[in-house]
């Protein structure tokens, strides 16, 4: 990005790609979410947002599924390291989301 870029920095869209492997014997539609966090400090995370994405059908007939999701718009409030966490619902009483994949992106101002 340009050196004079101001934050928050907004992109019209930001694409995430995933290859998901089906390991079960049943067909299921999984309601994934993408949790976006900013690494403020070494052990301090700040949640930027949660994005619900289209469900993914997992089936033993198609053991590998490729998906692409667009986040529109994507706002980066600060420069630094962002983590995109692919989460799925747990099947227990906790109702929390289980992180099944992570990807990191560093957003910095360009140099002159």
C-alpha cells in the first residue's frame, strides 16, 4: 500500500480461498464463519469482526472441496498482523466455534 495511506484502510473486497477435506462417511453442510483478529501485541488479540460465509457441503463422494469467499468490504483498522480464522460450530454444549484453519496477513504502509 502507499506510504501516505491512512487507517482505517478499506478494500472493496478481500478474497479467502480454502481447500477442505471431507473425512467423514456422511454428507453434511457445514456453516463456517471467518473470525478476523488483529495482533495488537505478542499475546493480545483484538477482534475485528466475524463473517458468516456460505455453507460448504462435505461428502464422501467429493473428498476435496475448493471454496472461495469474498469479504465485502474489508476494513483494516490498524497496520500490523491480521489473522483470519476459519471456524466451525462445535457439536457439544459449549456452542463455541472451533478454529479449523488460520491464515495471516501483514498490512503495512509502503516505503517511499
